[in-house]
């Protein structure tokens, strides 16, 4: 054991012994042997108190957790409350009102903060005339807590540092009432009174915000990217911006009017090396200078990225105070859920582990059809468009804007007119010669307007005629059928001479004045016209029920979008019919849209994929994506469900789907199994099975530190499961010989798990790093590496300040 390790071990013993000495100084107490019978006349509270903490630490040791040490404030609060409970003969934590109404209030009364937990109990000290031993009573109380789920969670809280017990007999001397007060470093609050030592004091006004609880902060706790959100903060001038590149995911957490964000400016001078305290009030919701809060509606309204398909947010979140000129600061991001501060996120740094990353789970495109249906080669098609242009009565001149509106109504991509055939028709009334001239003039006007639009000559053929045969069909069976029995000349004269008849027939005659146009065109695919042309061609292939051409065109568009030559609209612009022959195209459409928004598959998209699987059950790519949806979104019910899903996943290994993609699906599934069963009674065998499965995927055969580090990185990259990654590294950190890369990774991971900052193991890892590389140790805390807020752990602060000098 090195000198530094030995000093570290001695320090822990001193803390425990110091707590005992202080207790003995406060009241006389003849310590008894653990197996001594309890005598009400010579009751030793301290014997029972020490046994309670010992048994709690024994339980924590079984759980792989650090031992807890005594603390003076906690000791006073627990002793006070145990006496109170003995007086009222009730084992309760809350007592109604007053300065000692609950655990937090009692700890605060004795000089701490409200951050404390407490377990209470009452127990008989004898059965009839047979007295119990101190050990039996302590064991009974602790076992009772272990068997209660909520109490056991307190005992197994990895973030705790301190535990002090109080014990008192009731007036009859038949029952003992015990209290154990637990806390971490934030239970200590001596720096709260030192606010004025700062050049810019921290904020004390809470603006209606409260400290979050587990229930209120559930959505926050489920947000996998939570600890990395602070990376989105930046200062531009005096404005602090917040950015995040997955707005869809972000809205799952910040979704209600009272959800929001705030910036907390923490100054390095709040952590003075020459003072035994940090200048922070742990009873506040903030650590430093809290800037104006911004809630959901304003966050999204002020988003500077207006393109919804970008799926990003960039918002001016706050402004630096006008007279704030302290350069040595850090920006914390406060996450507010229903006006509860659920997280105050510090700057994070992840050391390079040297481990190669793995393929993340995502949907896959259906490539079988692309391979079999060929590749589309861009070429401008020629075609003939057939359409009508109605003529207004007596109007002969048509301007380019008149024709432009008709062309736009065709809903065709840009084209060049090569040739025109115009059949100009007039209604039957009036002079036929004049009508023929009018028709010719109208047709020439249309050609002229088209030539002006495309700035070039157009070959034309113009044929004029009247609409006599069409007129006869229109009046047949009606009151004017008699006109159809006349000659064309007779009918024309009858209509022209009778104004009343002419007026009545106008709706029919109007329909007979038009130009039927056959327009030979060649599509313009130059520059910006290419994308609309290909989209149009894709839509026509769908309409013509041509899946081969549609597949080749879709693949062509995806390639163009990947190269940045087409906009994202290209893939989503066309609605694809829900038919078996087009199922793969819809699959690819959802795949590409999810590729753009980082695989945030939602329930509606997964519903469509399930429908596609029914439409095309033989398509393995769609089946794979259906399983991706199940793994990402569906709960796991029981072990039978696990077996069934694993069988389906294993089948893909016999297909043409790439092994890396199947491995990613297998990994994600097993991560989910671990998360589901890890906290369940009896779930450990299937958790171990899942770990073995993950090792199998990565061909990990030995329990070496290299493989543990590799697995830890996989858990972080794939699931952002920092807690489990730390569990994998824990056994190797305490070994005498440990690699510096593993130490650096372990230290980084601890900063992602707030309760781990309190861990003696973190302090031990830092001591080992100093032994290996003193320079690396002293460079650990700066703007490029770890946050100075790691000094929330006073032991780490003490070591660092002694070794590396004052800040």
C-alpha cells in the first residue's frame, strides 16, 4: 500500500473515530458489549447507535456500496428526534409544524441544509421478562428496513456519505425509538453564511422554483441525453445561447407550460482552496447566479431555426449581468419540470478511452429492390401534353401571364415547348368568316405568348373550326333541341337574330369557345429544375403502377440528398400508395426521414411499419425495422417474451442483412433486458445472461480490464448508461495495478453520475492518477477538462489544493 493510499485509509478511520469521540464528549454513555442484554436502568444509546450504523454498512457492503461515516449535525438531529419519538411514543419522521417539523428542518436547525434522509423505527427491548441484546434489537430494526422497498432504497443510496443514529427509551422502558439520519456533502452548509465573500454574490431568490422530487422529475430522469445538455450552452457577446440538435426528442421532456431551462453561473471563487468550506447555499435551487428562466412556450417561439425539418433548436436563453466581469466561471444548465428544478447540470468531459465505437441501432433501407430493379440514369423525357384553354367572348389577345397560369395548372415540372398543334374552336353564332379570323388571331396570340415565356421560336400548326357538332350534342334532349334539326347556317342566324335566345344560350356557347392544344415538350432538367422533374417522374411511376421505375427513382433521389444536391423534400414530397408492391418504398421513406432526425422513431411511424410488415410479410428489411420499433418502444413483459424476441433477432443472422446492423439490434435489445430486470427480484440470472450475450456479440471471452473498459464504453455510447458502465469498472479501479486510460474513463464517468462525486472510490482513483502522472492530475481541472465543481466533494478539493496549489 502506497503512502497516499495509507493516508486515505487513515482519514476514513479518523472520520469515524472523530464522530465517536464527539458523541462521548456530549453525554456520558457506558458502551456495552453488542450481545449484552438491554437493561432499561443502564441503557446505552451509543451501543445501539453504533450497531445500527455497522449493520447498515454491512448491508451496503453486500450491495457493493461505500460505508457511511458519522457526522455531528446528523448525530444531533437523530438524537433529538429519537427522544421526541420516545416522548410521544410514535415512530414518525414528520411531526406537524415548528422548526423541527421534518427531517430537513431538523438538520437545518442544527446547522445543515434540508438535504437529508431519515429512517425511524420502534422496537421492543424484551419479550415478557426476557431481555433482548443490543445486537438483536439493532438487527431487527435494520432487517425491517431492508424488507421495506422504500426504506431499502435509502439504505442502498449510492450518493450518501454520512449516517448517524439516535436511540431513546420510552417512559416505561419497554420500547426503544431509533432514528438514523443520512446525508451527503450537500447536507453540510457552513458556506451559506459566507455569501458576502464573493465579488458577485449568488442568487437567493427562488422565483417560485422548488427542488425537484423523483415523481415530478420522472420525464427528466428518462431523458438519456440529460447530462450532455449543458454542452449546448455558449456565450456570444453578452448573450447565452442554448442549442440542441434533436428538437423532437427535446420536446418529450420540455413539453408543458411550466417546463423550461435556466442558466446558473458558478464562479471558481465559490471553491476557495484556503477555506474549509465552499461558498454555496445547499438550501437554494441554484448554486450560483441564476439568470432569468425561460419556459416551454417562449423557448420554442424564440427558436432561431425556423425550418421544422431541421429538427434543431437554437435559442437566446439568457443575458449576462451588465456588471458581471468574472472570467473564471462555468455555466450550469438548470432543467425545470413543472417549476421543479430537476437537474443542475455541470460542464462534462469524457476522457478518450481508446476503444473503438460500435454501430448504433437504426432503421435500415430495403436494398433488395434497388439491386434487382436497376439504376436510374437522368435523361430529359419528351412527351405530348393535351389540354384546353377557354376563350372569353370577343377576346383575341393573350398575354404571357394568361398562358403561364394555364401551364402552372398542368402541375408539370419545367419544360421547353418544341411544337404546338392548336385546334381553335368558336361558337356557332355570328359571321363564320369573322369567327375564323378571330380563332386564328387567338391561336397566334397563344403561340406568341408561349414564345415570349420560353424566349424562342415554337413550331406551330393551327386549325380553326366551329363547334357545330358539339353544339348539337349539348342541346339534345333540351328545350333548344329544335336548333339541332336546322342547318348550321339556319341555327346561327336564328340565335344571332334573337337576343333573348342568344342570352339564354350563352352558358352553352361559352363552352364551345376554346383551343384544344397538343403541345410537344421536352422537360428542362438543368440546375434547379432537375429535382422537380425527378419528383414528378416518381409520382407518375407510382400512378402508372410501375414499382421498378419508382424504386430506381427513389434510390436516385436518396443518393442526391445524401450528396446535398437535393433538398429533404424530395423523399417526402410524394404520397406513396399503401400497396404491397410499394411497401419497400414507404419503408425507405420512413428510414430516410429518421436518418435526418437521429432515429427518433415514434409510435405513428412504427404503426406504419407494422402495417407494411402485414402488406409484405416476406420482406426481411421491413421485418427487421418492425423489430427495431419493438426494441425501441415496446415494454418487455416477462422472460418468455425475452426468449421469443431473441429467437426473431437470431433469424436475421441467416439473412443478407449486414451483421453489424443485427449486432446493434441484439445489443439494444439486451440493454433493454438489463434495464428491465436489473431492479427486479429474481432478475439477476437474465441480467447475467444478457451481459454474456453482449460479450458474445463483441467476442469478449475474458474478464480483463481491457474488456471491462470496452463494455463500459459500449454501455455509454449505446445507452448513455453511466451507472452500469461504472459498475463494470469498479472492481479494476481498486486494484494495485490499474491502467491510466481506465482511471481517466472512470473519473469522467463519475462526473456524469452526481452521487458518484461523493464516492471515496473517486477520490481514490484521483490519488492513483496523481501517483502515475502528477502533471496529468494537476491539469485535470481546467477549461479543457473537468469542471471545478468536482470540488463539491471536500476530500477531492483538499487533495487537489494541497498537491496542485491554491486556486
